[in-house]
C-alpha cells in the first residue's frame, strides 16, 4: 500500500482523520481557554503566544473539515474536541493555580486567634470592625496566592466551620505578605507561571 492510497483510504478518512481533528480541537480550545484566563489576569506576554498557536491549530483543523464536507464523523470529532478542550483547559488552568485571590471573612467571633494563625502561616490579614444586620462583626481581608488558597481556607474553617467568607480574583496587587516557598519547583508548570508573570 503506497502513501497516497493510505491517505485516500477509508481507514484514514473515517478513523485517523477524525481522531486528528479531535486532538487538534482539544489543543486549540485548551489554548483558547488558557489565553482568555491569562488575558483576564493581565498576562500580556504569554497570551499572544498562546493565541498564535491556537489559531494555527484551528486553521489546520478547519481546513481538513472543509476538504471532507461529506464526512459526518469529522463534524462529530470537531464538536467533541471543542467540548473536551474546554474541560481540559480548565483542568490545566486549575493545575497551574495562577493568580492572586482575596478572602473576605465576616464573623462576630473574637478574631485574635484566627489572625495570629494566619500570620504564623505567612498570610497577611487586615481586620475592620463593622456592623452587620444583627450585631457587630469583624471583617477580615487576606490576600493569598491562588496555590495557597486551600491552606488559608483550612485555617479559617478550623477557626469556625460556620464562618462566612467569600473569595474572588484580584488582577493586581502592589505589595503583600505571602508565605515563603521552601521548595521551589522548576518544573514545566512553574516555568509557564513565570513566563505569564513577566
């Protein structure tokens, strides 16, 4: 079987080609998801690079679709790749754990122990006395790296499992107190995070 026969054969057209379109679509949608996240976080150097590869892969995939308009399996592979790419992109972004979060804690309890514990673990915190709908409360702000968020939330929940808190993204901070990293990894994911912060 020569090369041209293989590329024109039923096995390639109905099995290999849809699989390649599916994988290409996963890649380009994953890059698209990450690019949007990086744009929202102000990572202006990494987002255009991802955009270049995203559109290049998309062009390759859509070209093959247009060349095989009568192949319904290619359409299904394209749509399935899009759906899967969204999921994979969110998983990758979650693993990267990029960004800075703000935690707002509202509690009527004495917060000295909570603030001391947060500070001991390297999390800066600021407390303000406020008036709630029923009683006086303490409003605590703490800025944390996203990859440290779960550690901070565990401290809060140990303080009082019923404590009200809210978490949201922060695009930029000027200064802050963050836990020191004893073991710094130079893995591929860490390298990507560094690129995004430059």
